[in-house]
């Protein structure tokens, strides 16, 4: 399990590797909802940046009242994690960046 390293991150709520269908290929914690929503967010951002001719988005981050979410995108896949708000997200971001080097060698999905 490649995402197991995320379990050691302070305050981790969920971590996911998700394809364009929104189903997690791998997850830690309660990642089902995070996977589906990151895939949908990725579709929306891709559509928006295409219309604006802004190029592909490779990193998404946002903060809510309770969570900080960071996601990295490459090809058809999104690798993301949610941590409790108020904690330093740098270790989690570094762990995601290292994981991205491993997991983004996945084959392209068909039919997209």
C-alpha cells in the first residue's frame, strides 16, 4: 500500500489516489467522499482552465473551517489528503510530493 506513509502524518483524516471516475484506487482513513469530490473538483477545474486557456492545473489546495486539503494532479489521477486544520501541512505536502513520484507512473485511463 503506497499511501500507508500518509497514516503517519499528524492530523490526517483521509488520503486518496483517485481516477477520473471518482472511485478510490487506494485510500487511508475515511477517503470515499474525498475521492469522489476531488475527482469532481478536478473535472470542474479542467473545464474552467480549458475555457480560460490557462493550462492544466497540477495542484489544488483549500482550507475549510475544520480541514486543510491538498491534492496533486497528473494525467488522469489525483492524489490528495485532508488534515485537521491548524496543523502544519508541510510534512503532509512533502509526503504527497514523494508519493506523486511513485504513483503518477500509472497508465492512462481509456475512453477519456
